C-alpha cells in the first residue's frame, strides 16, 4: 500500500538497467565497466542536500558500482543481493527507515517484491511491462539515460522541496 509521498526519506535504486542502460563491458582481465549518467549523479546530490538518504540494492557485484557509490556518497550499498527483499529488510534494520518511507526504482522481475513493499514504486521507461504495472511513476527516459534524475525531480516536486533544492542554481 503506497504511503504519503511526503513521508519519503530514502531513494533506493537498482543499478543495471536503472543507473546504467544495462550494458556491461567485460575486459580481457575479467574486470567490468559500466556507464553511469552524470545527470543522475548530479540529481542524487541535490536529493542528498535536502537531507534525504540514498541506497543501492543490486544483484551483481562490481567494483565500478563500489567506486560510483563512493563518489556519490551513497548511504547504503548492497551488492550481490540475490534476494532483494532480504537486502531491503537489512536496509530497514541498518537505516531505521521503514519501507513505506522509501522510494524504489527498478526495471526487472527481481525488483518486483521490493516495488510492492515500498511507499513509492518507480520504473524506468524501458522496464519490463510487469514492473511498469506495479509502478506509481514510470519515467519517460530509459535506464542510464537520466531516468533517476527524472524520478528525483518528480519526487522533490511532489514533496514541495523542488524550489529549495534548486535555489542554489538560480541567480
């Protein structure tokens, strides 16, 4: 059951297909590269400046995710989370933020249990149809192409925080 959007305190995101376009480059040495959108990163900082928290729950393990999460000072990072509901329960325990106070962004079947549990469910434009059906908000942009920025902007508008969030950029 969705909560009042005003209660949202944390944005939780999948990585592949949400913060990236889902592509993975595997180098000859076995290491991976991912392409993250700079606009998503900038808007995650805007979100954080409002005193709001961030988290990643992803089924894969990758150093590129670790580095990006460190760059963006993501509050909680769960990699190799094959059961995303268990990771969500751990996040609730560690953050003391309840699921109804969280927004989650997903794109694939593994995200469905979490989308059904949180207060605000969002899907990227190129998410699977079943994921879009569960979402309260579907972006116009695909994963890795500014979809997270779009969700943050929407949430901040609905929470009446957008003017305060953007005042530092206005002359």
